[in-house]
């Protein structure tokens, strides 16, 4: 996997090897920052407006003053792909922190730090075609999961536990009610209707989630935003998760229990196909059959 040479830092382009921050940096010491991951297909951004808007919402929620406008960031992100000659599938990571200052819990009067870089990222075609497994674990995160902050230790621990279990994802619940996953939103399908947790402070308001909701309406698939239980998860006809890196990923096994017939279901496949068409993915025929 290639990390390209040019990095966008404070809206200037530098070689990635020359990008350094002081050790007293708020993101390093407090997780005091926010981030985004934007998908790139065939050299073009997918849902870039939505991700930039959410970056600004997250920054506002934690009182980080970003040192640029949305228009300036949009222009620089486009130039980032151009400078790195990106023509294939990739992802762009963006991060803003409160800045570099002597360690103190109180906000310092310093400018925010920001950088963005691009990394090659092929589509997970085999997983999309055949589905993946998941585990169910308690959601021990904080109460403001709608903010896409750097405070990801509970997510990392859940994802690591899933990996050690041989699973793709960890599905999280609070007192038996499913919220989302360690790095994606989660849905069940029952009798042709899609269910997912409503947009509250307990889940990330996913950009792909919002687009899948639109695609469901477009495909005339009933879509209900209502919390469901871990028991309902296990009894679902289909389960899938969404994110910028997972796209519309079928979950065919949860905690060693087969979901449905153990294969990606019809509703999931329809949404995979609709997503791929919407994202202008040339090889979308591998899913949605």
C-alpha cells in the first residue's frame, strides 16, 4: 500500500517525510482533535462535501477553530489528488487537533494543527461478494459518539478483539440495544425492511449511512431508524454494515451463528449495487447480482 509523497498541512503541500509536530501536541497527549476519512474511486472523491461538512461540525462541537474555510479545504483536497497523480482507488485521511502547546488541560491560545494525506486503497471485493463475520460486545464509549474525535481507544480495543476472534467487525450494544460497530454503522433486514439506530449522540452520523438511506428510498426499500436489540440482530434475515472503507458490507455470521442462509441477502445486494452505481465504480458488477 502506497502513502503518496505530498501531504496537505495547514493548506500547504509538503513532502510527507518532512511533516513533524512537537511532542507536546494536543492530539498526541489528549486525543484532542477530530478526523475524517474520504473514499476515492477512480481518482474521484466520493461524498467529499458530506465529509468536509462533518469535519467542521465535529470541530465546532469540541471548540476547535479550523484555520481555513470549507471552500479553501475543498480546493486544497482536490489539489492533493492532483499533486499525487491519483487515478485509482484510495482514501484520504484528514486530522485537525487543537495545536501544539505545553501540556495543560485548559485550552491553549495556539493555532490548530491540520494535515491530510492520500493512501492507495483497493476495494474489498472478496469480502463484499461473500460477506464477513462479526462479534457482539458492550459499547463502552463516551456519550458523544456523533463527534468524530480522535478518542478511539474503546473502538480500537473492540476492533482488536474482533480481529483476534477472526472476525471483521465488532457490533456494539448499550444494555442490549445495538448502537453501531467499532468503525461502521450497522443495519438489520427483517421481512424486507432495513432497520438501523437513529441519529442520536450515541452513534456516528455516517456519511455513507446517510447516502444508503437515500439509496434505500430510491430502490423503494423500507428504511426504519429505530433501535433494535442484540436478540433481533441474531434473528435478522440479513445484517450489513457501512462505512467509507467497508462500503455496504454483508455480515453473514455473528458470534458463530449464521445470519440468514449464510450468504449476502437480496436487500444487501441491491444496496451494494445502488451504492456502486452512485459512486461511479466501474467494476460494480461484482456485487448486486
